């Protein structure tokens, strides 16, 4: 190990949190998170394609968290706010687009809706979080190919009396010409979309997600898949708690929290009585 690398690694702990690589500029080079900061940073040194970034690194800052979810939430906020040079730029879409499934007299209807019109996290039967209408349509087209769905029935292709184009290619099971029951087609549509379901916020109000490391406790306040702030037993509030009213659905926070919350893996405290 060379001296520079040794100096950079010197104080890094085997603990969860966020690490920031600083170079000579006032913008960070890179922001990452891990349940074991020291091991993760060492793995950056082993990546040949990351050598240029590591060569520019002068100092590594650590922000410890009491657990993994706290690290994920903090990393997500920091990358958004500080725009590090080497992190992949996430293009922020103004609106999210989703498929909304609803019943009609003829069968399930898939309607393309945006966050300008529906409240994500509060509206059931939404599928997918797409940056554009185009992306939503492309995904449904790909799912249709995998599940032998009818593009005409899905509204992605013009209908004609001779059936959809996919029928000739045997990519459609014939719902458009009455060869397949609509209910069977719709069942496949539902199961095709299942993995993309956007879950409704499962609590009546805000919750605290509690993480603990020894006697150190952090409570992350969340409502409607939106992060409000963190209370810390060491006396520091990481971010001032925003009001619950200002909380709008956040796709990044949703991605971090949906599994731990729905699988019941996280320690939760109800805050509705406060
Ligand atoms: Zn068809």
C-alpha cells in the first residue's frame, strides 16, 4: 500500500454511513454509501477504471449513520444536492409517468397518467415510475412481447377488424378478433405489470423509521414515501423536519423504502399522536 492511499484510509471505520471523496475543487468527486465504509472504499482502490478518480482524491469525509437505510437516504440527498463529478448524473424528470389500470365494461383499461394528474403514493393501481410517456410506452411494448399481449387492445397500435399486427406474427393470442377471452388477456396484463406496482403509502400518517447501533438511535421521519428529516440521539438533527404538508411522493425515497416497509423488515414508530 502506498503512503497516499494509507493516509486516505487511515481513519475510515468498518461502520455504515456515507463517504465523500474530495479533490482540489469545492465540488465533491464522488459520494457513496456502505454498511462498511472502510471495505467499500478499499474496493474503489481495486477498480482499474476508478483509478483516475482515486488519483484525484485528497481527502475522504465520512458521515456515519446508525444503519443502512439512514445511509441510503443520506446518500440520495447528498448526490441530489451536491452533484459530485463522478456519480452518474440522474436526469430529474419534472413529472413521473405511470400506467393506471381500471375496470371498464369491456375489460381492463390501461391509461397513461402523470404525477401532474394523479398523486403517486395515494392512488392505487399505478404501475411503473417513468421519466417520460415514451419510456412508459416502450416498457409496456416490451412486456406485451413477453406476455403475448395485444398491442391494439393496449392502445399502442390502431385497431382494425382483421386484428392487430402481432396476430399475424403470433405475438398476440387473438383477443382483438375474439379468439381469446378478454379476461384471460387482462389477467396476463395484470401479472405482467405486477412487478412495477407503485404501492400506496401503507400508513395513516407519518412514521419514524428507527435504526440503532449500540445506544445510538436515529429516527428517519417519512410520510407518503417522502423523507422529512432525521432525529438523532446524539443531539444533531441532520435536516430540519419539513412539515408533513409539503411532502410529495419522491421516487428515490420510494425505491429505498418500499421493500423494508412492505416486508416489515424495518422498525417503525407511528407519529400520528404527536
Ligand atoms: Zn391482437
